[in-house]
C-alpha cells in the first residue's frame, strides 16, 4: 500500500494491557482508516509474540495533554497542599501493611 493512499488516514495511539499487568501501556501509533482497522493493525504490529490480552486504540485528535514546557507552573499547586502527602498523617501502630 502506498504512503499516498493512507496519508489522510487518522493517527491512532495504541495501548496494550499485558497478561501480567492491570493497566494499559502506550506502545505506539499507527494510521488506519477507522477504529476497527486500527485494532486489527495494532494486533498484527504490537502483539506478534502474544504480548497482550487487551488493545485500546484512541484517535490522536481526541487526546489532550499538558504542555511539557509549562510543567513547573502546572504542577506547582500540588506542593502547597501538604495534607495530600501521605507523610502528613500518623498511622496507628497496629497498621502494619500500609
């Protein structure tokens, strides 16, 4: 298939859940005509050695991300809320598996 034919296909982000894991991990991207084709292509490309048991594909245009260059001002407010840090609380001695 020529690259001219699929240049207008949307870009999909691919997430795979491994057999041992509970969460999906981003493994890569691919172009596909629709979500069904994206899942089939993701299976063929990213799970050739039976690496996963679940695949998610998300059209890239639907993903919104924070700006890496604005990392400090974006995440700074969390530092002002010390009550959110687990070290703020005292745990009873009988609690041993926390």
